[in-house]
C-alpha cells in the first residue's frame, strides 16, 4: 500500500446496492407479492410459487419441459439464423445502393407493420402444418428488425472514413467491405438482438395456434387440464430462455465485436 | 507550378463556397489556406483532393488536368480534422491500409509501417486501437497513414483543431519539421493565423469563397493588400476616424483604417519630449497581462485601440493618463489596403518596438 494513502479509507460496495442493481430485489418482491396474492385464490386460478415449483419439477422430471424447450429452440435457431443471414445481406445492399433502396423500401415499410402472427394462416396454407411453416414464420419475424437496423447502420457510416479510404486509393468494393460493413456492425448487432426477441414471441404464438409441441403448445394445452402451475412454469421458462439467449448474445458481442463499437 | 487551380467555382445551394478561385503552388512548399470558418478553405482542399467536385474551373496537379480523375486515383494523402482512423483496425492495419490497396507484399508493408511508426515517433503502438490513443497520437497515426502510400501531395484539413493547446503547439513544430524533412508538397487548412504564420512557407488567405491574398507569412502580415486581410491578420483594431490622429491625414476615398498593437507605443505621461506633434494623450482602459508582455487598451478622446507594452517599460496602471505614439496604420477603400506611416515621425530610427 502506498504510504501516501494511509487514511484507511476504502470505498465499500454495499451488498444491498449490489442486490438491487442486479435486480434480485425486484424478483424477491414479485415472489412475495405472488405468494400473498395466491393465498386469496385457488391453485387452479393462481397457483402459489410453491405449487408452481412442484408442477415444474413434475414436468422437468418426466422430460416434457425439456422436449418442448428443445423443439421451440430448434425452430427459433433455424428461422432466426436464416433470417439474420438473409436480412444482413439484403440490408447491406439496400443501405448501400440507392436503387435497391427505392425498390425494396416500400415493401419493407409496409410489411414491417404486419406481425408474423398475422400471416400464420397463410403460411400454414402455403407451407403446411409441419416444421416448415414455423421456420418461415420465425424467418419472417427476424428479417425486419435486422434489415431495418442494418440499413440504418450502413447509412450512418462516417463519411470521413469512406473518404479516408477513397483518398488512399480504395475501390468502391474495397470500401464497402473494409469500411461500410465493419462500421455497420453495432447496428447489425442491435438488429440481431431485436430479431431474437421477435422470433421467440412469434414461435410461442404459432405453437399455441398450430402445433403439437413446443413451449407455446405446453402453455396452451395445460389450460385444458387445469394445470395453471404448468402454464406458469411455461411462462417463466420462456422469460428465462429469452433472457439467457440475449445475455449470451451480449457476451459474445462484447467479447468479439468490441472494437467494432458494440457496447453492452 | 505543381498545383494549379483555375477559376474554380463551387456552390452549395445559394452559398458560394468557391468564387472564381485561382492560385498556384510550387513543388515542395508547405502552404496554408487561412480564413475564417465558412470562407471556403476546406472546400478548396476537398476539390483538390477530389472529395468534392467543382461546378466549373480546372484543377491541375503536376501539369495534368485532374477534373475527371477520382479521389482514389489522384495520389493524394489526406489528413482529416477528426483523424478518421478506422476504429475497428489496429494502428498497424490503419497505416497498412493504403499499402494493401496497392497490393504490396506483406514484408514490404511490414517494413513500411515500422518505418512510418518510427518517423512519427510512436514505434510501440502498432497493436493498439485508435480509442486507446490520445488526440495527439491519433493525429500522428493519421499522418503516418496518409503518408504510407507515398503520395505526391499531402492535404491537411485543420489537423490540430481537436487537440488541446499545449500539444497543438508541440505538434505544429513537429509537423513542420516532418514535412520539411520529407519534402512533400503540402497544403494545410487552418483558421488560426498564428498556426499559419508559424509553420507555412506561403499563405493563401480566403474570405467568402474568394482568394484575398497570396504571399509569404511575412508579406501577408506586413503588407496586407485587401481590407479583409488588414483586419483579419494581426490583433487589429478598426479605426473609423483615423484623420483625428496626429500625423495621419484623412483620405476620403479610404474611409477606414486599422492599427495593430505592435505599432502603438504607450509611455508615462510627459516622459517623452520628442515628437510632440505626433504624441497623443490617452487614458488606460484595460490592462491584460499576457505573460511575455502586457496588452493595454487606451482611449484617446473616443478612439480606442490596443497597444503592446513591454515588460521593460515603466508600468502604467488602469485609469492612468499616458502618452501614445502611433507609428503606422493601414487604411483601405473597398478593394485595397495601404500602409500609412505617421508623417510627424521624421526620425526613422524610431521604428517598431
């Protein structure tokens, strides 16, 4: 310890501050409120946290939950990754080349406001009740936020960077790949995160309406057996999955895309 | 002439950024484009670089008409005010950028980057990212990057504007040495006259899209040709009734005058016996200590002007009655400026301070 710092003062991070910061307190309060509220109602209407836990254990041990989660995740993974790939490429092109912007943007600004669920019936008719229609749905839900953000990213590229590259003799194609694309990465990343939440929302809705499996199906069918505790379990799992997936994305972004300006 | 601009015009909407701009620059010179903001100096620089296109007029580089040649083909190094380093590339990759464009071999790139990092005195920073550098370091790297592809002409757009005063001073001297050492023709935009006067061989003063005067710093400073230059250069005070000053006759065709503080001598009242018919009386209105000298503002019967007061001179204080001697002023009409020497000062040995 430095001899100039012998006042003995050490800044303490209070443990309470940490608990509040991490949101733990919020969860604790919610849990207590939930518990109190559950005292006034039957388990069929509002199961207590404990009942829910028991229900959760039962569907975890018999493997139902795991299976549904896996199916939903697989559908999201397929549709979302496909959507990201297509939307990033399209977004880059639309953002960079005015002509594609003129052609695609009217379409984009119209369908952006048509939610995936609105098209579910059509997709079922066109792609059948199987996996294909769900993947298409997720794909659809993903492309808009990713594309819109990618386009915004391309258009926000610092012109002085482009001109710096130009003054060093770089061709248009080189500038596109060495300046425009890397500069757009923070926006693309934001789009990808938004796309993921859109994908999860859409898949659950689709599974509720037209599926024999998945988390949405679990939530929806539990109603018929009056297993409100399973409904709660499904909802909590959904929130947790979304949270974890986003955290994973943030972690990867912060780790590998830091120098592109991705901030988490 | 190495660089030649002929009758360049450029408008942005109603705003005329370049109004019939013509000038030439010799090879190897370090030239300053000096003017207030909005005077069109950056536009001229960008037109030379090919980053902006003139509405009419011709640009020649090394005798070749480059109007239709893209920025990427002009062989020009450009240093931006905000550095414009690629934030997602290391220092090494930033400097290597132009060399990769030229498809140079890996070894050659490596060698050249090392050489440049040494030149800009930052040899150990190649793995850093721009955000890990200070403003001064960023600008040096930007300079190295612009020089990497061996350009024939270096253009610098207010390169020190975003850097704090102390480092700026250091960097200025460094840049001048560097450019002299390399011998590259350079044009440098600034709104700071001290900067332009200190480091350039030649100054082009711009105002409202026009070239006001071209000359050496000394020339611009001592012989301003236009009313604008007379007012803009130096710490000038504008005089509307200079005919009231002793030793200066009013010329109705040249209604305005300016006086610079170094041409004004203030002394304790009654100390100077000579030049009685040139000596004025005044009251000290303001005393500003500048470190190496004191700047005084004196009021002479309604005419206020600034004077430099040396630390060796007897101290005068606020409100004190003093004698004021004005050696020379500049007077001008609408288009030209003229030097006017106090005619009552016959003794030519008493010149300047």
